[in-house]
């Protein structure tokens, strides 16, 4: 049985800013179910402590980077039997609010120090340098916040195997060169082959350059990041390490995202009672103050309002689409230029466009259920979870052919419609015109009730549960530890 230290800066329901939280909250229980001995390591943000409930201190961990030791708090990941370890370190984590951003939306000025503390604790646990008897044979790290762990472990002979999963290569944890010295990192790590990235300190390079194995969250993104267009300057390094890199498609939490049991919905439904979905549409139109109309097609969008998600393509396309009498419901928060552009569109089209700026988990469920179709025009998308949620909710997605979107949605072409494999609409160019064309294609198909229903049902039949992907992680753990020993 593998002993896995699973280190992450987010895990739903304790901390979540996006899909990383969803994945790191649902993959450990899936691995646990397959027999792995899991320890989920997460910073002790105040909200995480509150949600976790009962916790007890199990160790004091002296740090190299700070005179204040960290305390390891033990509990359980809610809704599972996965052991939870929270890294309690007041200077780093005892502050309310967003895990990475201050109240004005800027990164916390000491993010490098905060996540270096987190990595330092992971390192101590991985090397058995604490009073905790349990020692991992695998350390599974996620995204830049944990990037220093593989780098710091690499020189030690007695170390566990390291696996680094890339959820989003565009977030790299870049800091000014001076930060390197303040973190008391080994001098040898200041090199172009290690943590230096064009004169800056890069946390993510610690993972990419030093982990025994690299994974990312879809097969297509695994190929894309080896090209300059998607590599964010790291494609060369990833090509060099291509034999160590695999793409494992994310699963979803099929209990949390299940229209038949979803407690947030006005009306629950399943593939057998798809007609009941309509009640959710009417409830959503009412909630979002749009004219209630069961026949008018309603398009949903949810996501972080950042360049990646391509929501601006929809802003550009809307004047063309408006005459088709569709409605659009948008839920998102992020960059203020995008937030104000969406507010403006809502002002111009009050009968058709309804926007909720902010983060609202329950509304996200209601949009997945209430919309007729779900639009996700990402410029790049490592995996994407919302398109899988919408497939499961019988809300066919309209997506760009990139990353995990390309791996999870099958375009409605004459052949795929005929053989029943089509699950959504897929388009290529990242332009408002291509998006408008794709939505028009969806609206035409929507008007054909029979075909639309077949499309929705084909999506609902897909299996996106964690089982298969968790097995792939387990097989990777198996291969890697055998080779490492
Ligand atoms: P990413 O991780 O790039 O943000 P994903 O599609 O993998 O994209 O995951 C996004 C997750 O965050 C989904 O669970 C989605 O419902 C959720 N989400 C994003 N924005 C919001 C929001 N404004 N309100 C509620 N949930 C949101
Ligand atoms: C990232 C990606 C998203 C992916 C998620 C979980 O935030 O942007 O595509 O689904 O991580 O892996």
C-alpha cells in the first residue's frame, strides 16, 4: 500500500479558488478508496480550520525559513476518511480572505515566504524529520505553491519519490531574484537548470525540473505545453522531460455534481426525467431577473474572469447573437476590466443578459442545471471541470478545441449525431466570429428538439467519475516507486 503525502494549496470544501480545489478535494478520497494511505497536506487558512472542525496538534515542525515553528494539525477531510494535515503557521496563514490575494485583489506581498513555509513542512514530513511516525514513499505535489518540494528533496538519498502535477502552467510563482536569498534556499538552486527563470525566482520550475514524474490534467494539454504557443516559456524544459510527463484526465466528484440529488436545485432530475430540467430553467430566469420563457434558449457561463477563459470572445460576439433572442447568464469574478465589461453588457441587454459578479457555489449548480447549453470558449484549458459538470447535467457544452475541452466533448457533426456519440459543439478559432458561429450552430440544433435531447442524453451517459483516473495515478505511483528504488 502506497503512503502518499498529497501537498496542495487548495482542497474543496476547505479551500477553493478554482478547479485545483475541486480536484484536490476529490482525488485523495478516490485514491483512498483504491487502497492508498493518504495524508492531505494543506495550509491552515482560518476558513479551512473552521470547515475542518475537530483538529488536534500532532507535531511541532521547526523550519529553516522561519524562527517560528509550524504546528501540524490533524483532522479528516470532511465527507471522507482521508487524514487531513493542516500546516498552522500564524505569520503565513492566519489571515482571513483569499488564499493568494489581499482585499484589493493583489497577490499577498509575502506569497513566496508563505508557500516556502508550506514546502518546508512538506520537506520535513517527507524526510521523517518530525515526531510524526508516518513517512511517505510518495510526495504528490500540485502547482507552483508546492514547487520547491521536489527541488529541495532531490539531493537526499533517503527521499520518497516525487510527483508534480501541473494544473495550470500559466501560474508559475515568479518572484524577484532577491527573494531567493530571503528564503534561505541552497545556492545551487540558483541556476538556469533549477529555479532561475530569466532572472526571476520560479517556484514551478522546482517541480518541473526536479520531480521524478510530471503529470498534467489532460492528454491534449500534456502535448500542448511542449509547444511555444502553450508552454509559457517552459516548453523547452517540458520537451526535455517529455519521457517523464503524462496527461491524466481529471475526474469529477459525481456525488457533489449529480442532478438527481443536488440540494441546490429547484427540481432534481435524471436522464430518465430530463423534462423536469425545465423547472430549473424557469427558476434560474426568475433568480437572475430575466423574462421567464421555457422556449427561449438560455446559455450559461461560469468561470474566473481572466484572459484564459475567453469570456471576452463572448462579449465581442453578443451583438451578433442578440438578434437570435437567446438569453445569457454569466457567473464569474476576476479582473475588473472584465467585470465592468459584463456589467455594461447587462445594462445594454437587460432582457437577455444577466450577470452575477462574485463567487457563488450554489448558483454555479443552478446554472449548470437551469441553462440549456453551457459556453466555455477558453483560450487554453488544462482540463476544465465545468464542461464535465454540464455534460452530467444534460446541458450540452459549446467549447474550444483545446486541452481537456478537446478531450471531453465530441462535436455534433452529421456522423456523430447519426451514431449518437455527439455530446456538444466544438469550435477552433479564438475569435468572436468563430464563437458566434458555434453558438448559432448550437441554437439551430436546439430548435430540433429530438436531436437536442439525444445530444443531452449522450452527455449524461459519459462516465467522468474518478475511478479510472485514480487508477492511472495509482499505476504511476507503482511504476515510479519501483524505478526509484
Ligand atoms: P479553473 O480551475 O481554471 O478555474 P475549472 O473548470 O477546472 O477551471 O474549475 C473551475 C471551478 O471553479 C468549478 O468548480 C467552477 O464551478 C468553479 N467556479 C469558478 N468561478 C466560480 C464562481 N464565480 N462561482 C462559483 N464557482 C465558480
Ligand atoms: C486549473 C486549470 C483547469 C483544471 C484545474 C484542475 O485551474 O485551469 O483547466 O481543470 O486546474 O486541474
